[in-house]
C-alpha cells in the first residue's frame, strides 16, 4: 500500500508553483474519441517564460519513482488547456492526493506544436502559435512534492507544425506535393531520421525539466484511405512501416535510458489481438521489445459489434478489455517479456454512443485489467474532466492484479 502525501507539504508546494502556471482556463472542446488517444487544441500566445534552471535529471527521476514505490502507474490524462490552468491543476493534484492516482500524463507536444518554451532554438522553430506553460519546472516540482509522477506526452508523426517548418520532412503525394489527411493536416514522414532526432531531443529536454517518463503518441503512419491520394515516403529507403516505428522507439529508448526514465508508447487497442501489422504500421511483436511500457487504447466504444463474441462492446467493457489485455500478456510471454507492468492500457472515461459512461464502467474496466494480470492504467477524457468517475477511484494505491487463472499472487 502507498501512503499519501503530507498536508503541509501539499499546501506549500502548491503555493510556490501553481501560481506560476498560465491562467488560461479554456476547456478542451469535444474531440473525436475515435482517434487513438489524446489530441487537443488552444489559441493564444505565451510571453517568454521563467523556466527554472534544470537540475541533474537522475536525482529528480529517482525521487519520483521512489515515491511511486511500485511499477504500477494509475494516471489521468491532462490536456494542454488543463495543464496551463492553475485552477485545473490544483483540482487534479487534489484528486491525486485523495485517491490511488499516482501519475499525470501531460500534453507537452501535440499536433499543434510544443506546450512549453524550448531553450533549443531548433526545437523552438517547431513550437507553433498555441499558448504554452510558463514554468514547466515549477509544475514538475509540485507534482513530485505530491508523489505524482510527471509523464510527458509527445505526439510524434501527426505534426502539422513541424510539417510547415520542415516541408522536406513531409509525406508526399505521387505528384510530389504534400499529402494531407481528411482534415487537411500534413503528416511528417516516420522514416525521416532528422524528425526522429527532434522528437527524442524534445523528450530529453523535458526529462531535464523534471519528467520521469516520456510517452510517445501517434507512433504510426496515417491511415491509407482509398478516398485520399497514395502516400509517398521520401525517406523510406526500403524500410517497412513496422520496422521504421520499432527502430525509432529502440533509439529513443536507448537515449532516454541514459537519463534514467521510462520510454513508453501509445498504440491502437486492436494491436493486442490482430495478427501481423495494422496498415498504420503498428505490430505488437515489433514494438513490445523496444519499449519499457506499451499503452494500448482499448476503448470499448472503438471495437466493432461482435468483437470477442460481444454483441455490443461499448456496453460490456469488462469482457472487451479483459480479452484485449489478456492477449497482450500472452504475446509478451511468447516474446520472453516478463517485465512487471509492461502493459498499461488507456481506459475509456468518456461517452461515445450508448450507454453513458459513469463510475460503474470505470470499475469494470479496472477489474478487467487486474484480472488480466496488470495493476496500471490511464484514464482518457478529452477535456480532462473526471468528476463523474471519482467514485470508481480507490483512496490508496493497492495492488489488485491477479495471476494466471485469476489467482492473486501471494507476494501481492
């Protein structure tokens, strides 16, 4: 069991740091939950901020991981709007202080650019025009003081800002022009090594600002819809899609290991059960060995009717998530991966269709994860609003996972 933070330290840390956050309070608007995990947008500009000097990353990371005292991470997603709001961050920290939540996944780079002011001029070129956090170091200091692991979420290959700044890095059409998706957004070429170095470098910079885990999202190619022109990858050099994604994560993992942090990646939920690679390039057997944690987005609303023999997947979250995560564990075992908590699923904390999701559905999803043999999970709500789901959260972090056959290990 993990003990909670002292009230005095909580009050002091909040007073010192959250006052430095941007007062921008816009809520994330409705987002298409059919997309793979988090993806928000806000307007506004930030003044040159007051980033605090970065300490040696190893000590800060060790402090945060020691507070967790367990490889199990139970987290909430925080979009760029919420991260910039002092009020929202106070609420989310208080929520974590009073429940089992021990980590926050925060947008620091999305398809609209960076959510912080980079000290690297090359990175700053790709920052975009959206409002940004004023003092990342103050935010991570506050989270660490509360025993909350700060996790930096970075969108990688769906990056319209970098595509504008570096058109030579974009996916092309057969005529040589820039390829765009159904929303008119350009994507960067997942084969491009300069792009890899940029994204990994952003992760390294954020670790030095206090983040204890770097979570890469949109580790995939765009869907090759027949209604859109064919995609041409200028930097392909004969490399297959799954190999390109795996090689990026392998290099990222090696570099971030040197800073003492985890490298994690978001993937489609279907990857856990589909044999071979999806058209977007994600394949379990390629990605699992090169990441510390894989986060499949097993939202029940995203599974077609009849999946795993379930007539209405959205109405039976336990069966869907247990089947998907249990299969992920089995595939890990075949690969010889027995690392505790190597699988940490995204759970559905939003409503898409019927029924309307509430705390009962969160409890069912959590139980499915535990019965499949894992303790950790992340709740995903596009607006980072979790109030209606609070009754599903326990007061303390206690191991609930079961072993094979649904038996709770004696060591737990």
